C-alpha cells in the first residue's frame, strides 16, 4: 500500500520543505484487489462485517487497511478523492508469475487470476497500472519486488517449478550471479547457473536509470 500512501501524500499533504517531482510505484493496488473483495465478501460476508471487525479489534487488528484495498473503495472513494498532481510525473510497474505447488501466494493468485487475470499473488497487472505504465515484471511475486528473501529461498532457488517465483540463492544473491570461490577444477568445469529470473537490485537500478533519462 506504499504507493497509495505516496499518492495521498502528494495530493493532500503539501509541504513547504520539499517538492515531489515524480512517483514510481511497484505493484501498487491502484484499483483495488479482488482478493480483498474475496475476503470481505465471500469469506466474511457483508452481514457479518461489523461483528468480524469487533472481534479483530480485540487482537489489535484495525479494519481500515483491509477494507481500503477493496475494488469498491479504490474506485468510489480513494481514487476520486486523490487526484494526480499535474506537476508530478506518475510511473508504474506491475509483476506477474505462475506459482508452484508450495508457493505462499498460490491461493490468492488463483482468486485474482480468475477475477482479474495475471498477477503477482496479491495485485493484478491491471490494478497496478497508474500514470505512465512502464512494463510488467515477469517471474516475480509481490514479495520478490521488495527483495524479500525468506526461509524458503534455498529450496525455491533450486526447485522453482515446485515452489515458484524465486530468483535468489540461500545467501540472498541473485540467481545466475554465483561467484567461484577458488580455482579448483571442479569449480572451473561446473555448469553455470541459469540466467536470473528476477533481480530486485537490477530493477531498482533500471528505475533510477529511467528517471534519470527522463530528467528527474
């Protein structure tokens, strides 16, 4: 939701101390998430929402974040009341992947795929588009975009067809960027890793380069 927060800041929280020139968002649900719709409507149900949030408040969970990700809220409340600043350039990226059997996003990916199409496990390509749409990043789930290397990185790097969506080795290095640590014959003759599926650092550099070329 960081992209939505930034849009709100630009539109509503003007400052005399800085001037925002551009905003680039990565897989931000600008038009909401159908998975949030599924949770709110299909699982909880409108008739039970008040009771649900009363119970959730007892464990410190606030209702705003989840409800503010529904397609209804973004379409009818947030977007109409948070217009783009004409002096700011808006760019956006989306991501998409196909989850393996044990992927953490397998279930929400299927829900969103059925309702919106290609997605990164939480946000669809369609919803991520805002301002000037740059491109869809392939083979990356929502957490990959943040360079989040989780406990399953070791297995996911070696068995992507089972676990899906990873491009990192257990030490956090991009797949395909492994370095030889000595000159032993076994290293020299070893087959090289496959090309990287996704490299977060390269993406961040790409964005910086894009903004530089556009004069920001």
